[in-house]
């Protein structure tokens, strides 16, 4: 098999991104270019992403971002082996923009189209950056998703556990907003926590000790709000102490839930080659330090892509597309955008199914058992 050169387009939320990635014949990869245009400034005044604003911004800049990625790579469209775009899950307006653009380029050039599951792209990034082999345990933590997945191959994902309410990133952002911190909230909570006393507030650790590796964060978020109301008005130190106590609770919960997932993997006869951390929350240093210890306890290593590849980017889309194209997979121009697309449905057969709940908000879908 020869090398594969793919363009990847990412527009599922508030980043417009495009990248060119090379997958070598031996399975290793190289990021040739990676351009990301953030919309943080457009959404900051609202304390979160506004879907209509995000979609309009994607329409305005997607072509330019793609052009920049191609120029940075020093290649032309005709030199590509395929064109990949995130087909979901995400904010449906943005998904439509990126996927439609990819379809137009594929039609014009005659290149294969690959509609990539955004979550699968996160799941496979560590194979690009760290050369991780199958099977491995994936902890996917972002603003919209929190799940533990056994990854045993490209397109082979078994969801071991996930959140039954809020995602971890969502809990960080809502806590930040509640405490008057700027958007995006996750990094602001982490910064404030560095100056706080993590022992001041006794916050709950929901579901700790349970066999099933599921998460529940809404009760923790409510506990932070109640503690804040008790001592209002809040001083700067109060905010720092609340952030430190909240983050400490998150770290404890994640450690316990990952240990539970490792036990479940052993029960199903899978020995992980690595614990992989993916998604925007993967940039949190307290979470990373704890997971290094948990991985070592479990006799494996922690693999974390660089911070720029933990958040949404085109390189992860291009790489996932290359992994699928190497297996001979491609999609037709009738592939629909999907607001919801569970990771364990990321198979070629599932990609040809009709779109479901396209107008539903982006987020995590209910778990379905078994390998996809």
C-alpha cells in the first residue's frame, strides 16, 4: 500500500479547521499542515456557543481556511488521495457546512469522500501522535461528551461507560459561568484552582465505587452552586477555593471511573496497550497528572495528544479519514449530516443509514451494547 494524503475539514462546533495529513504505508502518520480558526470572540458575550452564529461563521471562512491549509502544505487538490469531513455529531448547521464543502470538492476532483465521526477522530488521534496499537482504553472528555471506550480497531468501539447527565467539560463551563468567570470556562476554572484551597468545601463524588464505569456530574455542579449561595457575595478567594474543590472532585471521580473501566476491560479479555486521553478536557494538567498514576497502576501508559490536537482540529479528521480509506472505505455523496452519531455506530454500514434527530442539540446519545 502506498502513502495516503488527505484533507480534513472540521466544523462541528465553534472552530473552523482544515488540515492535510499523510498516512504512510507502514501505518505511521505526519501532519503536513493544520489550520484552526476559533470563534471564541464571537461567542464570549453569550457565555457559550450560539449555533446560528457558529454556522454563519463557518459559511464565511471555511473556503479560506481550506485554502490556507493547502497552501501551508504546498499541495494542490489534485494531489490529494481523499477528502474527509466531520459528518457529526455536532451542531447541525456547522456539520452541514463542512460536509457539503467536502462533497463539492470530492465531486469536482473525483477524489474519495470520507464522512468522519467526530468522536472517532478524537479516538484515533493517539495513533497519529503516539503510534498507539490496538486495543486501548479511551477516555473521551470534552464539552459535549464524556465516555470510556474500548478501542479494538478502526470502526471497532465498545462503550464501557459514559455520563448519565452532564459531560465533564460542560460541568467545568457551567461552574465557571456560575462563578462569574470568563468563557471558555474550563481553562479559567483550572487557573483559579491553582490559587485555591481544595479542602475548603466538602463536595460530593457521585457514583464513585460503582462497578459500572459511568459518570454523573449534575449533583456536583448543584453542590457548587449551593456552597456559593451560602457565602455570597463571593470574594476572589472564595471563587478560587470553590474552583479548587470542584476540580479536586472531578479528578477523584475520573480516577475512580477509569479504574472501573480498566477492570471491565480485563473482564472482557482485553489488555489495553495504553490509556488514551482525548478531547478538550485532556488539556487540564490536574487530570493528566492523575491519569499518569492510574495508567501506571494498571500496568500501562498514558497517551495524550498535544493540547492543540485535544481540542477540535482538522488533522484528527484527516487522520481518521486516512485510517478508513486505508481499509478501502469511502462514502457516497448522499451521506447525511448527523447531529447525533454514537461512537459505537461509527461503521461503514451505519454511515449509510438515514440521519437521526438532525435538529436535536449536540450531545451524547444513549449507549448501545457491543462492538460496532
